[in-house]
């Protein structure tokens, strides 16, 4: 699995304001940086740094569009977690997921598009221990996949373009990520009708990817964007993740009243719920 974004290490001793490396040296530097920091994900609770983030997701294939924003809060040890996944095209399409600290369950608030899934606004689901892993929960899952796509492209060779240290000690890395790596890491899952139109030539085209690290080596931002054309189609992608302030208790909701919650107490009920949720999402594509 990929390393938690909070575990990225420092970036050496290059002078402030100077390129960390150029040409082949840049490729080697970026490759080494991602190889060193993205090979494993710690599942220790104390590795889950408190953070508040925003991820804007835009995908357009000809006239079909996805435009959504995921805002997330992770706070404490072990962490309380809140993710809000809201469509920017349909205000009724959203899913908010809240896991209180130390709780064995999590709560999902269903937007009107998903109201048929339960007789109440909220559902309660078991929270397995594996879900504490950084790259499993919705607030960090996509950025982990983005970093995996960068890693795959860099390791394949030729993807790293630049690595520069700014005057404040922060570092910006730039790489070209192939659509193949983007798809392989499941950053977005294309329905079959679209995936079948993506030719090998299109899949070999790249998305410009910018990765920003603070002076201490912590990930603060990653943006993956570009337009890919071929086979009579145009695919536009713009995924932008960044830190979004300092989290606090006021960012977290209260546990919903039991009268507003449908409890999914066993795996069969959970599986059925997610099957029906997937059907709704598939119909909307």
C-alpha cells in the first residue's frame, strides 16, 4: 500500500530558491523521493496526523461530466474523521461520512439522491479496524491513489520533470503521469462505455502533476490535470488536493439522534446497502 501523506520525509539540503536537481538528476531525485516515502502505509494511530483538506474533482468526457468536491477533517489520536462528498452539478447528490473517535461504528448522511437506500437520513455501519489506515477512508483515499499514479509513472522512467526548492524551504515536484497509471491506480473508475473508447494512444498521453511539500517534507498539495484527445473524443481531468486550514472540534458534527439512524448491523446488510448505492451511482453516469 502507499505511504500516508503525513509520512513524507524531508527533501535534502539544497539551497533555498534553487533547483533541487535538473535533467536526469531531477528524474533520479524525484524517483528516489517517491520510492523512499510511498512504499508502505503505516496503520499506527499516531501516524494519522490531524488535518483539514479539500479535493476538487473534475472529469469531462465529451459532454459527460463529473464535478465534485470532497472536504475532510481528521482530528485526534485515534482520529475522529469526517468526509463530505458533494456534487457540484447536483446539490441533492452528496454523502457525508462521520466516524467519532474511539467508535466501533460510523455514520453516513444520505443526500436526497440516495434517500431510497434507507428510511432515515443517516445509516450506521460497522467500522472495521482496517479502516483506520490512512488510505482506506474517504478523506485520503483518492490522494493516496494519485500518489500511486505518480509513483508508477516515475518508476516507469522519464516522467519526472523538475524538483525545485522555494525560498521558504518548501519543495515543488513536477511529473507527467500517464492516463494508464491514472486508471491503473483507480483514481477515477470510468464506466465501460467510456473506458472502451480510451485507445492505447490516449492512455499513453500524460497529465501534468504538481506535488508540493512544506519545509518539513509534509504533503500540502497535489494537482493532476490535462486534456487527452483521440479516437474522436476529448477527456479533460483536473484533480486538486490541498490542505485547507487547521481542524478543530467545531468542524465535527454531533452524533445523530438514534431516531434518525438506520442501523446496518451485519455484513449482509452492509453489502446490500453498498450494492444498491453502487446501482444509483452507476445510473447517474
